[in-house]
């Protein structure tokens, strides 16, 4: 009996050891699987983040690159005309005048020296008469007349000064303006950045 009981006990202990070993192996296996899953999840997350970042860069570049290129082209196109039109102060006509109670603004515009090919691209300029709370923008070119604008001699047929010339314009608008700005206008209606500005706070004469 003793031998039999001993054998049974040994057998039971062996089964327990086998069961514990199997349990340990299963736990180790499960731990390895979980670690592998976590590792794979990290890799997938990293790859996804890289792909999203790349996609975002491509989308942004699609907008930014053309925008920058267009602005660089625009800037280089207008560069020769940055000081082309200026207000001539020697003749004293950058002022306002009052006749019979009606106010008008007088401005003298000088054209700088430039080569003939570049000069051909200029079709006129814009004058922006600035007042408190807004401005009046007037197109000056040789295509036709402009509202309320005439030459110094009273003619409504407007002319643009050629290289080195000066022309004086009268803007017959009964309002008070603090200053005037000028913007070169090129072929196809392209308007360049402001090339000059001057205050209109002096009474003519």
C-alpha cells in the first residue's frame, strides 16, 4: 500500500509539474504574441504617420509652389518699373485747388528713364486718392478719358508722359484727400506695386 500510494503521489506530482510547465509555456507564448502585436502596431502607426506627413507635404506643395512661382514671376516682371512713375514736386502742382467753392486735386507725374522695349509695355497707371475711410482709384491711360480727370490744359484726352517727361492731371472731385498714390499699369492690365506717393495738404498757388 505504501508503495502504491507513493507511486500515485509521484504520478500526481508529475502531472502537476507537466501542467505547470504547460501553463508557463502558454503564458510565455501569449506574452510573446502580445509583444509582437505591440511591435507590429508601433511599426504600422509609424508608417501611417510618415505616409500622412508625406501626403500633407505633397498637398501643401501643390498650392504653395505655384503661388510662390507666380509671385516671383510677378515681382520680377514689375521690378524695372518700381520707380518708373513718381510725383514731380518742382512745379508745385501736387496740391488741391478751390474754384467757386469746388475742390479739385492737382498732381504732376514724372516718368523715369527706361529702355524702349520696357517702355512699350507700359500702358498707363492708376492713381489712388486717399481719404479718411477709403480711396478713389482712377485709371489713367491713352485709350480714353477717365471720370472727373483732365489734363492741366483742360483737355479730357489723357496722355501718358514718355521717358523723362512730366504731365499734370486734375481730378475734379469735390472732396478732401490726404494723399495720392501711383501704380504702374502694364500690358494685359497688370498693375504693379505702388511706385510713389505724396501728400495733398497744400493749397495750389
